C-alpha cells in the first residue's frame, strides 16, 4: 500500500485548488513522484466516470481508469501547465477506454442515437406533464440502475459528452478540448443527449413511481 | 419576438445553461407560459441534468481508491535515502571491510592441518560453520554440528581450513574424494591430531 508521507504535504490555502494543483505538478515534475496520488485523488471519480461512459461495465471501467492513471503517472514529464490537469487526465482516460472497447469488442453494436443525424431537429416525445424525479430517489439502487441503463443506451458520442459535461461538470470548452471537437458540436450533442434521456426515462414515470408523495413518511414504496 | 416549439427545443440546453441572448430568453419564457409541451420538455431536461449531476448517481465500485493506490504504489520509485541512511550504509561497509581484513591469514594464526588439504574440492568461498571445541567445519543445517561444542562461528571453507579445521564427511561428502574421506575418518576417529 502506498504510504503518504504527511511531512511532505503541500502547504497552500485549501481554497486555492488550482494553485495547489500547480504546486503539486511542479513538485512531481521536479522529482517528488510520491506526491502523484495526492494530485490524482480529487480526479479519481471523474476518471472512472469517463471510462464508464465508454465501456459501460464497472470492472472494465475501473481497470481502464487505473491504467489511465498509471499512464498519466508515467508521462507526467510531458504535461504542460498551459493545459488543465483534469482535461489532460480525462483525455488519457477516454483514449484508454476507447482503445479497450475497440480491442475487446470490435463487433459491438452501436446503441441508440449513434447514427442519427445530429444536425436535424430532435423532436422530444410529448408528455402533458413532467413528473419530477426527486434527488432523494438516488439513494435507491434501483433508481440509479434505471438511470445508468438509460445512459448506457445512448450512442457513445452522446454518452461521452453528457458524462463529461453533466456528470463530471467540465465546461463546454473543456469538453471540446478533451474530445478534440468544436464547441458547437459539443452543444448539439449535449442537447440531444439530454432530450433522449428525458424521453427514455419518461415512461418510467407512469404511476408516480418517482413522485415526491411516494417518499412521504409512512408511504415509502420500498 | 415569437419563438416556435422547434426553436425552443433547439435552444433548451442553452436556456438551462443560461447561455442565451436576453431577448431570446424572454421569448422562450413567454412560450413556456403558453405551451405545456415545451414546459414539460424544459422540466424534464432540467430534472435529468440535476439527477445525473448528483454525486450519488455514479458511484465508484467499493474499494476503488484502495486498489488504485495499490497499483500506483507498485509503480512508485523506491524512496530516496536520508542522510542517516547513508551514514548507516557507510558504517556497514566499513564493518564488512574490517571483518575481511581481520580474517586474512597472519603468520601467527596458522594452524594448518594436512587433513584440511586431503583431496577435497570444497569451494574456497563456501560459507561454513565451526564450533569452539571441535575440529570439524560444517555447512549450515548439518546435524553433526553440535551447539554444545561451544561458540559457533561463520567463515569461508578456505579460512576454516587455514585455521586447521577439517571438513565434515557427512555434510561436505560431495566435495571429498573417497581417499580424503577415509583419511579424515581414520585420523579423527582415532583421536589423532595431524
């Protein structure tokens, strides 16, 4: 197990994450390689989310995430401070996951939306009313599974962008930079991903399964 | 400014991200008041963004961080030595050098026995053990090395022979010719000293 030497922790203001990150990068590139885990720790979940978006399998996603972090570690000397570390790391993760997907599943069928024309207008399904799915429902594994399945059914190009923007909270510019596509393409695909997810999840709402009333005291559905 | 449903659907993401021209935003606000379908699209899209943006939505597998640390630890270079470590290492080198110098034969320590050279092919640098009150040297683990024979020392076969010790015919048998073994056996068992 990696032992973190607390005597060499970085002495900077906790509010200034960016300065802290730059300082860590400078020190790692200067030879203090044992600080690398401290640098990647805040990004672990994001790296996993990025690989999961492509591989759609927790075990494969974890393996690819680990490999991506090891590659980042091996190539730290190539990182230039003009770029954001999170963007660079996510790029490595995306490339690793894509490479594995091509290698392991060359025959895989592209899911929903992959070949749809993203320039055309997407017509959202018509529902008279949207029954809001409350955030507290995420405590339930079945709800998370439902949302994960819906996400997994999107085409990869939509899934990637949706995860980077709406799960990992990268800016539109960062998503564009990470994937090497234009800002306009990011926005178009993001819009379509969001609308497709809404349409996929809407049928699950019938019967008020997710309604707030279901979570009132004494009336829990589980 | 009046917007159609299609225009609203195209801009709904930008509306949520607050990335719209103010006049278009106002027009869309007015549209949502009159169009239930578009209001439903807006509510649903917002809800999706909120749900998937929640930390609870995508949970990393149990033990993920630990496994990550473990794999990284394997890639980490060995930690550089401290000054104290270097001092200890230098002291160890000095001790070994001193021990080697002390173990070199001097004219006063020669107790050469003809038995020692009795046709054996024992490698000179073979690590052997001798006991204080015995004339025989052994390899570690030999059952004929008795701890009640006094203090046990470790040295090379060459040093042992130089000090007058003879090889054990049991544990070192493979290095001894039959003649040498017989010679050792005869002289030792007869209690004669060479």
